[in-house]
C-alpha cells in the first residue's frame, strides 16, 4: 500500500488512498524501521492520497518535533488536503510543496 524510497539525501514516503486511523498506525509501524534522524530530508509524497485523518496529522507533527521542521516536506497535495493543512497551520511544522 505504501512505498518507501531511501537515498543518502532523503527518505521518501509514497502514500496513496485514504490515510485513516488504521493506515496511520501502519505508517507509524513502518517508519519505526528507519532511523529518521539519519536522513537530511523526509518527504511525504501525497500525489495519490484522497483523505487524511487527524491521526496522520499527529504523525507528521510528532516527526517534525523530533527531527525538526526543516527536514519534513509534504508534496503533491491535492486542493482539499492542502486546505486542511492550511487550516491547522501545518506550514509552521513542515514544508508544503
């Protein structure tokens, strides 16, 4: 369902579908296999995501707090999800492209 690409420059999380509570728990478990501090940048590619729950937003907030705002990029966000990210002021905790 989700794919992860590692390079020396980044960890890219390629997400798709609905990111509800169950999907968020899966993402959390999968991210635990990586040393997030070792990546200069962590990218969440949301090109094929159609819905995000508050639990996913919590994951991003937690990671941002742990590794720093400048290391988190959320990209390819659709207009509806972008509006949600703007409402909750996510530009303060990550970079949105």
